[in-house]
């Protein structure tokens, strides 16, 4: 009988669904238990106690997502094999599986009132996205919230994580751009993003002013130069391309969300679908896994998102370099397969960082290339463009800059990303 390939020949065989096998009008089950699942990731987050068996934990999760015994068994086996995963927050609380939330704060209220609101989220491990475009002094508000988050950090299971957004036409945009200049990264719980509309870069090229939200004027070129300089120096702010000045996202900019909407995530581990015997990807199994995952996840997250991880590990197995033509073809085929099944079940696709889940599954995060490996910017952005094509939301992805990168490089990255239809871009330059 055909068996789902093991990436490690020493892995023991357990039962799992394989859609390629049909005998006596029923589906047979075969797969490999993954002894490399890192249980301590779940115990450190206090998701499961030290003495609980991780396999029984996945059985419990599956029983809560499905009522059909056959689907329960199949789903549990995919979890145990490391083929799929829910987010860590979903594992913590299936009744409220969001990992982040988008918030619109009322500037008329006191700082203390919205700190109390935010406390309810950070104590439960939720990341937070806040658009500060409706505040007169956004940098002051961000500093106050950040100060509180740092105060609370030692007593929390998960360090507070937040995204602060500001429209490019806010009168205090320069203060916002330079908010984290010369600041120790460890002092901050906030990442920053600037919302750029479709007309901004053309204003830069024509050396024209833009109209700020208070009716004043400011040089588009001046703003852009400051933005490029800060991105080169500190990697922030990131850029989001949108004409919606009230745009709100999660703490990692993985999806545009409505006010008070939570980001609910599940993941597919691409590296597990490579068949070492046929030297090819098992698209039948990938299709089945995407369908079953989105079907089960919809039961607890009808507005949820499904993403991927393990892409670089998949390329390692197949012997392809990140960004090359064949690698991009494989990525496109995988994402096309996943998106079709996910959308059929009423969910959407998004690309998130997957830091915790990649550690749990011991694979490479999201669609990231080899860690801290500067690449050809255009090849990397081309990969993002393919990903964006099959992503209903955004791509949370950072371009690693080369040591000799300059402002012109940042400018090219921003312009080429916008040209390729990517919804947002961030950069990082190792010091």
C-alpha cells in the first residue's frame, strides 16, 4: 500500500488518511508520527501541562472541531504528523481562537480608559493592531501604551506585541517615522507601519506637496526621504499600500481587519507534502489537508484565515533555491491548491510569521528564506508577488537587506513591491 513519505526513515508508521488510496469503497489510513514535535512549546505557553501526552491533546482538539468519527481520526492524525496546525492561541482557547485583534481607539477618552481595554487583550496573549491616525499626537499615545506594556510584560505568559499604524498625511508623520530612532529594540512592544495611498509616490516624483489631514501642506519628497532613511537605519516603519487611512491590521500586518475583529489562524506545513520516493509533492494529500483543516477551523472561526509554513524546508528537500523559477512554480501550485479548498469552505488565506508554530513543528517559518540570508531583492519580491496572488489578505514578510544597502535600495524595494501588487513591505538590516 502507498504510504505518505517520511522525511525521517526512522519515524514509526501510524494510521492517517491518504486520499490516493481507495479499497472496498473506503479510504485507507497511513502516515508517519512526527517524533520531532516540540511539546515544550505548548507547555511553556501553558497550553498543556507537562504530564499530558501531546497525542491525546490533539485527539481532544479534533473531537471538539468535528462530530464525524472518521473526520476526527483523520484530522487528529494530520495534527500528530505535523502536516497542519492551529495557532497557539487557538490551542489555548477554542472558544475564542484569535491570536490578535484590530482596535480603533477613541481619542476623546482618557489614556487610562483605553489602557484598561488593552489590558484585557494582552493578559490573554493577543497581539494588537491600532491605527493612530485619529489622534492629534500619536507618538505620545504610542509611548504611553508601550510604557504600560513593558510594565506588564514580566507577569505575562506572552510578551505584548502591537502594531502602530499612521496615515502618510498625518501632520505628525515625521515624528512617527522617527519614533524609534536610536532606541533599543528591547524597549519596544510596538512595530510601526505607515499607510501610503496610491498618489503619494507620484507626488514624490513630481516634487509636489501633499495635503495633510489638518489642511496643511508638506513636501512629499521630504516625508519620503525621512521614511527611507529611517527604514535603512532601523528597519521601521514598514509600508502598507492602501487608500484607506483608517486601515487596521493585526500586530504582524498579516491581514486587514475590521474594527474589533480578531485574527484567527491555522497553518499548513508545506514541507510535509514532499514525497521522497517520487521526488514530487503529493498534491492530492495537500488538497485533502487544506480542505479538512479549513472545514474544521471554520467550526470555531467562521472568519478565519489559513496560511503556510515550512516553505524553505520544502525547497531544501527538493534542492531548489529560494526565488528561482522552479521554486516559484512549486509555490504557486501549492498556494493555488490551498486557496481553492480554503475558499470553498468559506475561509480566507493569509501569510503570517508562524514563529511559535514553526518551533512546535520544527520547521522553517512562513515563506521566509534561510534565516538572515540577504538575497536578490527582485527575486524575493517576485516570490512575494506570487504569494500575494493567492493570498486573500496580506503577506507578513520582511526583506533582509545587504550590509551595503542604501536609501536607493529601499526606494527600489518599495516601488517594485507596489508595482508587483504586494500590499505591504518591511525591511531589516543586520547591524
